[in-house]
């Protein structure tokens, strides 16, 4: 018999959590930092799951029956989203098309689509793949596999051990612990429901644990959305406001070393359209942190910092390549126009590029 729809204290709290999750998703998805997108959609996935739980407990699932199988899509998507986040965090390239990781989620989407079509009276076929939707052990196994993959990634030895990498690892452990707690809570529900002492309070407690786990993740990211940039790690773990400048300077030194190594090995400065946001994205920093590191350690702004690398490259070409025209050289090293190149070159070397080349040829 259908129970009358009603809210109690717990379901009201969960509904607020759903609202917070949707708000957090909106904030993260509009940061224009694509590396935050996996976490944004992970938060969205758990908001959908929690909303369906609220519908179930309050009896409103009968008003929205077409949402009943949607949480399964979210469960199967959660592991791949978490793993993608960690691949970005550790700057690892995906060896094959990552969309394949979402195959189970896409398969589970099929019965949802059929269900929606049935409610729209556009089809009368039987709903397929319900065993994949309704088997909690398959869902739990799928999420545990991704917990293991993330654990292996975090535990893998890296060639360089610095304060930055140690802090990144510490954040990774916190994040993985939250997700693992969620998976354990999910498993606990289907184990404990078989015992006679299980009641609504146990049900709510498990769901509260899952909610706290995922929204604790959201809290950290909401506090500092640029979770990849190292500044987040510094703010979270380093006491930079208590006068201990040594730790902060050590962090800045390591980050600046990462920047200069990247500049020297990858030479991104030769790209004419290079911008602060482009370099920050490749380094896994926020634009704010990259600007702060460059300003603090080089005493220059971003344009000056990049132009110095371009000028050094131009100096080498002027010294070694007498057959290249000045125009070819400044385009080759990343300058967009002659005026900017000549102004920067004269400021650094005290002469024009042509005069510099002539002096090199005469020496």
C-alpha cells in the first residue's frame, strides 16, 4: 500500500544537502578549470543519488517514478570520475580512450531511457538490463575496483620526493578515504538490512555517512577550487599565517623549480598565443598561483618572465643563424610583432637585434 508522502528532520537535512550539492556543482562547473570537472560531476552524481533516497523515504518516489533507476548511472560513473580526477592531479596521461571507463554507466543509462520512453507512452518494450541496475554487489565491486586503482596511483613511487609531492599525497589520502568511506557505507546498508535490528535510523545513519563523505570533499574544493595548484595544499596543510615563512618559501621554491624545468624542457614560450591561463593549465596550477610564484621568485610579471625566455632564444639564433631574417627570428621565438620584440630586446641588451648580430659576427 502506498504510504502518504511526508518529510521528517532527517529527510529535510538530506534535501538541504542535495541543494548544496547542486549549488556546489554549479560553482565548480563555472570555474573554467576543466580539471575540476570530474569532481563537479561526482558531486552532482551523489546529489542525484541522495535526492532519490529522499523521494523514497518521503513517499514522493511515486510522484517521480521515472527517476527510480537513475542512481545506478551515478554509482557506475562515480569511480571513473574519481579516477580521472586523480589522473589529472598526478598529471598522468590516459593510455586509451577514457570514455570506455564509463561503459557500465552508459549501459545502465539504456534502461533509464526505455523507462522514460514508456512513461512518455512512446514505447511498450520491456526494460532491458535491469539486473545491472538492481544488483548492489556489482555496483559495489565496480566502485571498489576504482578505489583500488586510485590507491595504486597514489602509492606508486615517484621519481621526485619534495614537500609539494608529499602534500599532494596527503590530500589524495584524504580524498580517497572519503570515497572509500562512502563505498563501505553503501556495502554496509545491504549487509545490515538482512538483520532484524535494522531500522530507519540505521538507514538514515548510513546515508548521513555517505552524505558527509561526499560533501566533505565538496567543502575542501569549495574552500579552494584550484585544488590542483599547490596553493591549495599550502593553505590546507602549511601554517603560512603564523610567521613560519620557511615552509612557504620552500613550497614556492619547489613550485618555481617546476615552472623553470617545464620552460626549459618544453619551451612553451615559442608559442605566439601563449597566455597565463594556458601555461597554468599545463602545469596544473591556477592562474593566481602561477602568477604568484613567478612574481615572488623572479621579480617579474608573467609577460616579462616569458619574454626573457624568448629573448634568450632569440640571442642564440642571432648568434648562430646568420641566414634567418629578424622577422623570422622573432616569430620563431614567440613574439607576435616587431615593435614588442625590438622594445624588449633593446631594454635587455641595449641595442637592436641587427646591431647585436653584427657585433656577434665581428667578434
